[in-house]
C-alpha cells in the first residue's frame, strides 16, 4: 500500500502528524528514515500487540526538536534514532556495533508461540562506528542483512519459521566485519488446534459481522491479517465479517459482540480431539430501535489518526456493520500539524459501500485547539481551511472564529455539533488553565449566535456528567440544543486506552421520519429527536409528546412524564431531570435490565424535561460509567423562555475569560483581526448578560 493516501505509517509520519514542522523538516525526516526500518504497519502485522511505542514517544519528548525552525540533519538523525531505540517488544533483539566488536541483548522472558504458527523477530542494530557497516543475521536457517550508516540505527524483521510443539532455545548469529555474536532466544511452543467460527444473526440465520475477543492459554489471539486493537479495558479485539479461522492453543475463551442492541455471546471451547473445530456463534437482538424509527450514529470517527495501520473504506464498512451503527461520520482532519488525514476519501455523498441500513460518509472535524473542534456531517464540500491556529502551517492564526466555519458548514448542506466539550469539571479556573486543550471554549458564543445544531454530550475523552452539566447551563439560558455523541476513536490505532476503543461504544439514536437518508437523519438531529447512550435504550413522553417535542402550557398546568430505560448492562438509577435538577427517580426492575418512571407535576414556569440513566463501569461499557440521556422535551409557559440568571452569569464570566485568553495567547496577524474576533464574542456575551442582569420576576 505504498500509494495509500495516508501512508506510509512510520515513527516519523507519526511525528509529522502530531508536531508543527516546516515543510523542509517533514521532507528531510522522511528521507532520513526511508528504507532504514520496517514501517509501523509491517511491525504490527509481524508482532501484533507485542510492540510498545511508549518508549519511542518518551524519547521524542526527551530529545525534542527546535520549535520554530528547520532542524539540522544531525538533530533529525538523533531524534529518529532515539525514537527507534525506544521501541519495546519481547521479540526484539538489539545489536550494537562498536570498536570493541558486536554485542547483543534481548528480553530474558520466554516467548510463547503456538505450534504451526510463525515467530518473527525484530532486530535493531545500532552502529556506533564512524563508517557504514553491513550486518548479517542468521536465525533458524533464515538469513537477513541490514546496512547501517555511520552512527545510525536500522532494523529488519526476520521470520524464524513455523514451530513444532515444545520448548526450544534459538540461536541467532550476528556477523559484521569478520566478528560474530550469538543471542539465545528462549521459546515455548504450545500445542495448537484450528478454530473455524461462523457468526450469525439468530433472528434471520444469516452471517453477521461482529467484534470478537479471543483468548487462549498463550494469550490474545486473532486471525492472520486481522486489524487487532486493544480497548480501554486492555482486551485485544478484531472485527470479523460473518466468521473467522484462527490457530489457537488449549482452552479458548470467546466473546462476540455486535454493538449495543445484541446480547454478547460468551463461550468456552475445549480442545477438540481431531485438532479442528467448527463453531456457530448465534447473536440475538434484545433491542429493535430501528423498527421504531430510531437510527444510531457516531458523528466522530477517524479512519487514520496517528496510528499504525493503513485502512480503506472497506475496513470502515466492516466495522460499521459489526458495531451495528447506522450512520458513521468519518473525519477529514488534521492532527497537530498541517497534514490532513483522509482528504482523499471525501466525496460529499455516502460512500458506495453504504446500503439501506448503513450510511458510511466522510465529513470533517474542523479544528482549532483554542476555540474547540466541530463535527460536521452531511457536507457536500469540505469547509476551508479545515484547521486554524497551528504553528508552522499554512493557517497559523486563530482565524476565522469557529462561528464562521459553522456558517460555511450550513451553506454546504451540513449539520454540526461541538466535539468533546469538556475533559474535566466545568470549573472556569480549570477550563482556562491552558489555552489550547481542544475543549469547546467557543461553545457558549456559537450557541448564543445560533450557529450550532447539537452538542456531543458523550465522547470517549469527555467526562459525561460534567459535559451534561455544561449542557444544562446552556439549556437553562433558553437555547434548544440537542444531544449527540461522537466517540473520537482512531480506527488505525492498535492500543492506547479509550482512543483505540471501537466506534459507536457511545452513540446517538435519532428518530427519523420516512426513509433513512443522510438528510432525514440530520433533520432528526436538528429537531432534537435524539438520545445518547453507551448501553441503555431510553423512551420519554411528556403529555404524549416524544423526545424533542414542544408543549405550550398555562401556569399551574400539570404534566405527566412517562419514561423507560432498558439495558443489557444493569441500570442503577433512572432519573427525571428538569432544568438540570433531578426531580424524580424511576423504579429499577429485572435486576437492572429495565427501569420505569411515571411522574406528574405542576409547571409554574417554562422548563425542559429529560431522562437519564446511570450505572457502573464494566467490561461491556466504553467511555467510563454506564450513561444515557435524552434530549429534552420543552414546556413553554406564557410564551416565556427558560432563563436562569446564575447559569447566564457563568457564561458571562466564561466569555470574559475567553476574550482575555484571546488577548494573552491568541495568534492573530494584526490587532484589528483580534478585535474582530473578540467583538464577535462580546456580541454573544450580551445575550447572557441580559439574562444575568434581569430582575427576578415578581411573584
């Protein structure tokens, strides 16, 4: 995949993605790395999850590159070589060539393999001499050669072949300039058997894609060629398209999952007598939200984002179907530099792999790390400049404000929400302690100006309850802001906590009228017919009006609220939220699988009403604790809006701090440019100030 638009994936391209660099530095780094090491894609294919990159990033932080100029070749070489020396694996052998000869070192732990499987070793050579050398390597009859320039490092993958059962010590022979060294590699090869599995949808008896966790006595296992990742719970998983075949050892523990609406299937499989076993995994739905017009979605998914794998639309389609998510908004986005991921995938329409139940479509994450990030979906054109405020890029200044990009998004048919609004509490000292945290600092401005269609109340990096409290404050200032969910998962990343979780572990359900299309789904978002969840399915009716509904009532009217939550993972609390306050609790039944709420109360003033479900964290829950929340039903009394002075005062101070941060940390080409942005922010602030300064209504 040398011609892949996001390739190659190497340590240097990860640096290029993350750090601001001059174009000359990017080009020189690629040239100084080229051909000296396997790509990260090749390393993952050979070593699987037995490759740790943390040490490489530690080295990058330790060595560092100059911030505002092109590094010298000597600086780039030291940076690159220290990163490669930071790689770690039980299957890594290090070789040092010096004036004193050759030395080798490796992990002392025994490498466990399966009979019939291959063992691949990564050999990393550091040349301490001031001239180029050729190093030869022999292992189990396999021969390798690596050319290493003076004072540089280089590496090669060496396949030790297929193993038979039993313990064995391998002898690697390394040679250079007539000298040699030996490295012993202890292995323990377990007996193996072949598992062939078919995965079906029990309701239709047809093959079904799914997410699969497979573990045997050697450890995590996956089919050859699978894209294996590790979720936030530390478990290895892959996605299978209706079945798979894998070489396994001993007793096998299998878990098959298909999104949130199927019951997970857990199986323990004994060793078969004939060395081969076929198994059918039948997935059964416990929820049928699509039959009721609710279509699930994830508005924030990255196909490529700093990870190791090179993927295509077919990979995204498989994962979408395996996670049973109907609308998947893939992102064109930069990361920490001028490089933009996945621009080549953008079409302005659903991908050809979409079908009547699945819309796979590339949108955009419009990114300014100071103002916040916008998830754009349904756009027919990319919204320029795609990013702003990134040093050493074509767009180094914090212009335009996000509100301008939001307007452009709407002109090209898009719907948008603010991504990952908060990573912690809404305490303003914390929110503004650092200027460029990628949190949604411009959010209250753009809500007041009517630029935003929804808010991602759930995402993997955010804290759901803290984000909900921020959302409540905006609702309490009279704004009608639906809830959405965008995980911000990186599909080509093998393993780093929440960002390597599968897509749609948090998702938004949208009630769609008529045929399921991009347009009807986005229309449902804008109308507030949504709920967000990482497990529970919610229903809410207020005097017969569903989620997103609007009701006019007179003072002292009584309203009846009916709510229900159903969940495979047990619910602990079902709460009725009115204007941000919990006013009633539902009755939890069936060991937490179901909860019901029936509550009536009098409304003295306008309010919004929503339902939320809470529970504990667990292995089937992604993004923290169990959480689900409806968008509100809005009750208007005497034509008044919901307006809470204390919430408005909070956002007045928020925007004061935002403007102060613009003056202290903002990047603008001129003072007039800065004033143009801050004047826009002040115009939005006036909306909150009017509420905060209003006299309380006489009773």
